[in-house]
């Protein structure tokens, strides 16, 4: 992150002095190395276990960024390099420069596009897939029903998935799989997380929590195992949902 460079990605934010500022995202080699060194100083550690490029940078060739990550590995400042939100073509270019330990893509029951390419590529090349948003920003918890009012500037209010017939169909699907959750003494959210972790190629799932209790509840998703029949039932229902949503 840089306040001075002419980067293609930028966001309005509030600086440490409380004044408005523009934060710019830049993945040129010198910036990546400088920011890593600054992170080490702030964290008061001598290395970072996993350092990921969170988004592709259209203003920088991926090879340049990956070369910087390899330099950091060689210097012992990071132990492993990873990416996030990278499609297969960029993963191919990245792995030609540095061994990738991980890729972090979005993935959920209603967002399974990476099944076709990204997950198989990572699996075949020994890259861990750390998926995020498995609950689709709360949609798959069953707690968002018709007429639900989002607060403030919640971006979900403008998402087609959270509106009208799409929301109705998703909730109908959740009602269909609820008996499976009940059979395991689990919540819908725990069932969804469990199913996600069982997908071929998925290494781990990142699930948000607003408090310790939610984190503990999420962790209980690993306390049971779905039968083959239960998994097949969920997948059949998802295939039908895909045709509707």
C-alpha cells in the first residue's frame, strides 16, 4: 500500500491522523519488498510464514511481483509465497517464477466456478486452496429471509443473490438440506462449512466471526462426517439450484 505512487487500484480512506486520504495498491517489486520489510518491523518478527498477493495488479506484470516474492524467500523474510483471486492463466505465469504454496479464491455452494479450472490446477500443482466466503456473506446460514433489511452501506443490499426469486430459491434449497444438518446436530452454517471442506481440492476454508462464540460454533463444523448419500443429495440439489439461480 502506498499513498504516493500512481497505482491503478485506489480507495478513499481515513489516515492515522483522522484526515481523508487515498490509499493506492501497487505490486511493483520495490513496493512489495519495502512493504514486507515494514510489516516485519511493525509485527516485530524476523519472517512471515505465508505472504500472499491478494489481488492481481493490472498495472504490474505478474512475473515482476513473483520475482519480488522469490527474492523475499531467498532473503529469509518470508517462508512461502501465495496468491489470492488468481485465475488459471495468472497462476501458470506465477508458478513459472516462484513455487506457490497457496491460492485464496472465493468459493461457496452458490459460487463454484473454480471447480472447472482453478481447483484442479492447484490440486495438480501442489498448491493449497484456501477458499474464502464459504457462507456467501451469510446467505447460506438461512438467517437472511425475504424482507431482511441490511444496515447502512451493506453491499449485500445490491447483490442479486440477496434479492427476489434468487433469495427465495436459495432459502428453498437450504430448507431441503436442513434435515441433514439436524441429523448431525449441526446448524445450517456448520453443514455448509463441512460440505465445503469436503470438496476435492479444498485445503481450508476461511469463515468470518464477529465474536468468540461464532468462531467456536464455526469450528464445530468439523465434528461430523457426511455420508456419501448425504453428499450426493446436497450435490444433486445444488445442480438443480444452479439451473435456477
